[in-house]
C-alpha cells in the first residue's frame, strides 16, 4: 500500500493508498536483489470458491477480487515489473450462467471507468488480448477509450486477457499465416518460431518470466499456451480475493531462487552470462577434452 506522492526510482507515484514501512523495506529488498521478473502473468482463480466458503453469491467473490487486482497492479508498478498480464475472462467463461456473465461485464466496465485516471496518473499503459469483438458494445467502448488515453504511457504495461483462449489465438494465427501464404506475401520457408510469434496477439509483449496461479489448481486453463513454454510456474493455495502483495512477494522470491536454463546446462548458463570473460562454452570444452586424448 502506498502513501500518495511517494518518490521512488526517480519518479513520483500517485497511488492513493497507504504504504507501511515494513512493505517499503520488503520492496526495497526485492528490488536490490535484482531478480524482479520482467513480465508476470496471473491466472486469477478462486473468486467463486471464496464466496462459497462464506455462503455468499459468486458475484461477491468477483467484486472482492477487484481489490486484489488493484493491490497487485500497484505493487508490480512499485517494484519495477514492466509487464503484468491478467487472465480476466476466458472464451470458455461465456458458458457460465447469463446473470454471472452480465455481472462480470458490468464489473469490468466499472473497473475501467473507476481506475483509469489513477492508472494514467501512474504512467500505466492499458493493453488487451482476446476476442474483443465478443464483448458488449458498451464495454468495448470504455476499453478502447482507456487504451487510447494511456497509449503513450511508458510505465507498467497492464494487459487484460478478455474473451481470451490460447488455442483460439494459435488457430487464428495459423489462419492468418495461411492467408498470407496464399496471397504470396509469405513463403513457407519463412515460418519459424519467431515468425509465428509475430502473428499472436501477444506479439508486442515479451514471454512471461513468471506465471502465478491462485486457488491451488495445477493447470494452465488455455492461457498463453505458446508464450508460457519456458515460464516459471508458481501455484498458491490462496484464492484470488485473498491474494495480495505479500503473496506476490513470495512468488517473486521463489522465482529469484530458480535457475532458468531454457534447455541448456548450468555450465552453459554460467558461460553465457559471464560475457566479460574470454572463456569457452561448455560444449567446446568437452570437445577439447576429447581432442587432447
């Protein structure tokens, strides 16, 4: 939580909530550790169960989940996360009861209307991925207005995945590539991983470094299936309305202790990151050892 007008990293924050000294020190420790993920993606799960555990309607869980959204957006911005992607509504979620879907759309519109000024004041750029044409017209209008308002901001990029599906985006990308091949704009030989990624809706975002999933479920739920290939996964039993900045810090601390090898060995990672030393790669050293026999 933040004091209004806190100065950090050379600019002034305007988040309106109050930050405790303990929280400031915790954030400072994370920042000085120099292992803040560049891009964090979150599957916000457990709103319904949170409400059910309290004998409340599911919609109350969704409403309380917005408090977690606010807190996580603020804390990510404060500690220097560059990209935050929230799985807000999947294509499959359209199958839920009409009353719940209607409430979720209303809640989304209210969130955008209520939060956009503070997001803009804090240099946050709003982005979206998903089949946006499926959203109600009034929601699309507010969403587009908010993205237009923040398009030149240079701070945290907040991406809302709305009416989104990883498989849908992959299929959509294949269709677009096939169309371009037929028109002669693309040769099949041009297609590689980097080329394919450029057709995904996430083409302006780096792949997530860390995926956080709340509620203890051990699945991706059709979220960023291509992009999460080498992301670190962190699953917590906390339900989304209970997930706050201290839970985020635990996820980041877990991330900071991991070695990301991307299919390589630990020795190769050490060689690749030690760019200032004139050392041979691990594979070359193995070859040299055989040749010396």
